[in-house]
C-alpha cells in the first residue's frame, strides 16, 4: 500500500542538481520545457569557456516549439555568431548547429 503523503517526484528530485560533462552536443530531450532556457544559456557559456567552435543542440522535430525556444536564445546570445539546421547528418531540423564567436 502506498503512503498518500509521499510525493516521489517532489521528495527526490525537487532540488537535485545534476552536473553533466560539457561536450560539443547537448540533447534537450531529458529536460522539461521550463528548464530549457536556463540549460541552453548555461550550456553556451560552458561551451564557450571550452573554446568549442561549433555546438549542436538537439531539440527534436516535434511541432517546433523547442526549436523556436532554442533559436530565440541563440539569436540573443553574446556567444553565438550564427546558427542553422543540423543538416542531413547532424539531425536535420531536429537539431540546431550554433557557431560560437570569439574575439581575436
């Protein structure tokens, strides 16, 4: 019999911080929509610190909501020079490739 006062998600995951290794690709499928903005902004900062010239952000194809959120963030980021679809081998329109900029 389950305890009715027990909320599995709240009791175990509410304040859990998960650190992920920073690579040149991030898959957003495991993040909730309310986390996307903060995750992408932090990812861009960390990728820039690692001097990645290009990163790939996998947001999925779906109906395009996540893609639009990601692209809005990219268009206003100080770390991004330009961005485009992932291409035929990089996820097509289910991923966005961002070219990071650095001062010479």
